[in-house]
């Protein structure tokens, strides 16, 4: 497709979408704007975009597609600004926000001007940020949700999908309300739970100095999402407030039920409680990308001597295998082996790393699930 694509916000998501569009649509012109001008200049230098816009108004006025890749609160302001401009009558405007009902509601100002707004949410991410972290494969096999209102013509939705074809994502169309309910359950609410576990642990650690040491390994894994941006999650929670209040009420009922089981010392029901959770969790898709970006962990048994970490990472570096995180599980003093946990962004990278380590060393490896 030919045309001018204006990306507002050149972070990980906006930059990656720009790369996907450039890959699929060679004749398209990518214009970028970021509130951080250095990010925009870096985006052009890296070839993520073709042109840098001085401001939103300048970049938007001749665009055929406008992608707003900004925090949800900022997205509302940008929508209002665009509604006051004279834009291409055929322009399609979309966003990448994690909540949809309020944003789509705000887009009524665009509808009054005759402009097409289709809410969007690519469900992918990374621990890295900024345009330098952008990559074409970020959305591959990930779910990409669209939330068009009833008056939006199917042809406009199909046109947006064609623009975004290079993401190789799985497109789904839902209502804004359904989107917020679904993402509330599988993304927003888990972030609240993870943060609450960490906060409670911090309070209890004031009276027990061993807690921080013991809260490594698995504890860090199950609470990883608590390290997400506080500013971003403040806005998301406020945007999806109604759904989350409902989910919190249901969670309180769940915890009250567990409390009753403990008070009754109901061994059979406690066993069933964990069994049902295990069965449902074990039945979830293994190879699907979900709402929360996954890390693919590889556990490597390594001898406890100086330089072993750089040795293993050196093997991976020679094969150009990128890692997202690395840590050593604490071992007992009488053991000569430790466990090196290496995290990767894709299952393919983890598989390559495992083969590389086997080829270069005798270290045993295993995969986390």
C-alpha cells in the first residue's frame, strides 16, 4: 500500500509498528513524532521512520493512517487535538492503548468531524523500552485486538488490518467493553495482585530480615510484573476502574472461601482447590502469546567458579542470541554447582541457546514451564 503513516510516540510499540509497516509496504512513507525529540531523531537515524514531524499537527495533516502509541491519558488529549484539525477525510486513526472504553468514548469528537477511529491494542511487549528496542518480530503470533464501533464500515477495519499485515499478529475484533473486561481479567488484575504480594512482603520484612533473601528465585518470577511502570499502571487502573472493582470484589470472596477452608481444616477441599487450579493452568496454551509478555527461561547447571557466567554468555554472544535477563539461583555452601537462569524473549531464541550451550559445553540444561 502507498500512503503516509504518522506514528505518534516512538517507543517500543510505536517503533515496532513502524518497522512492520515499512517491511510490508515498501512505498509507504513513515513520519514519526515523539515528545522526546531525541527519540524521534534516533528513530530516523535507525531507519524506523523516514521523516520527523516537528509537532503532532504537522505530521497529522496529510496522513492516511495515524497511530497513537502513547499512554492512555495522553491518548485522550491527542484525540482531542486531532479532532480540532483539518485532516485527510479518508484518514484512519488508531491507538495502541491497554484500555478501550474511555478512549473510544473520547473518539466521538473525531466521529463528529467525519474521521474514522478504530481502537487497537497489540498485546505484546518487552522489558526493554524506547525506539532502539523496536523490532519487526515483536507482534509475531501475538493477539492484536480491534474495537471498532458499530458505525465503522468493515472495509475500514480491513484497510487497517492490511496496513498492519506486517505484524504477523492474530487480529481479533471485540467491543470496547468486552476488551476492557478481558484484559482486566488476564492483565490488569494480575498486576494488582503481584503488586499487593510485594507490598505485603515488604511490610512483613520489616520484622524478619531473612525475607528479602528468601524472596528470590520463584518469588521474583511470580511477582515479575510488579516491576512495571507505576505511572502507566496508575492510568490503566483508573481507566478500567469499574471492571477492576468488580474483579477485586470477586477476589475477596475467593480469599474468604480459602480462609474458611483453613479454619475448618478441610483437607479434601483444600486439595481440590489446588488441583482445579493446576488442571486449568496446565491446560492453558503453551505456545500462544497472551496479554502479559512472557519470558522464556533456560536453567543451566554450572560449576561455581569465577568467570562461568561470562563463559556461558560468551557462547550465546558468538551466535548472536539476545538475552532479556540473567540471574543465579542461590545455592548451599556445600554445593559445587549452581543454577544459571537465562531469560529470552522468544521460544526460538531459547531453543537456539540450549543447542548452543550443549554444543559448547557439558552443562546440563532444563526448561522452565
